[in-house]
C-alpha cells in the first residue's frame, strides 16, 4: 500500500481537536504526534513503535506517512506538548 492509501485507511481527523497536527489513528484513537514523539525512544524503528503501542505495523506506517506530509505542524505540536 502506498502512502496515500495508508493515510486514507488509517488516519482520521480528531473530532475533539481540529487541525492536521491532531490527526489520529482510526480505531485506536492514538494521535500521530504521540507516535512520532516516541520515535526517538525506539531508535526510529517502526516495528518497535508498533510493539510499544500494540498497534498493527501498517497503522504506524500510515502515521509516519502522514507525519512526512505535515512535519512542521506535528513538530510544533510535539514542542507545545513538551513545554
């Protein structure tokens, strides 16, 4: 599955927090920014990220594809959470 298909299948807007930086995984409600923020802890490994959150690997790949498209917004969201 390509990036567009992964995003369409697994990523949704958060109905309680508008904006691209608040997107989350369908069926799991895990925010994309939270997964991306955890990447350093798993040395950038999508497989370890999936294991840590008990998610299917494809959902993590979708989150990472979404992050690549909205990097600046999600990085700002992560920074705001850390402040």
